[in-house]
């Protein structure tokens, strides 16, 4: 039973991860890239925040700001780069 759940979770991860590339491709026809990325990050942050606060060690106050900045810069560079590549016509399979 545990193995089946693990396989389903891994399949869900692959589908969700891949959907981001395809979603950006089609959404970029209707809205600016960085607006799409802003809403994607806000929604995923709101959904995942309760899990982050309840699972794992409690963050120390002095570590929160550097972690937020590091995460924001890393994700904006990664997401921004692939979204801009897709908006300039690079095929999503190649970007992925």
C-alpha cells in the first residue's frame, strides 16, 4: 500500500511539474509572463504555507528573511528564465 501511494505521489509530481511548462506556454498568450509567475507563486505559497509551518523544525526568526530572499531569487531566476524562453518561441520540450 505504501509503495502504491509513493508511486502515485511521484506521478503527480511529474504531471504537476510538466504542467508548469505547458501552462506558461498557453497563459503567455493572454497575460504578461511575470504576472503569471506572480500569481503562480502566490497561490502555491498560500497552499504550501500550512505544511511548511506544521511539518519539520520551526524556523528561527533570524533565518526567515534570508531564506525568503534566497527562495524568491532562486525561483524568480529559474521560473523567469524558462518563462521568457517560452515567450520567445523556444519549444517547451527543449525548455523542460
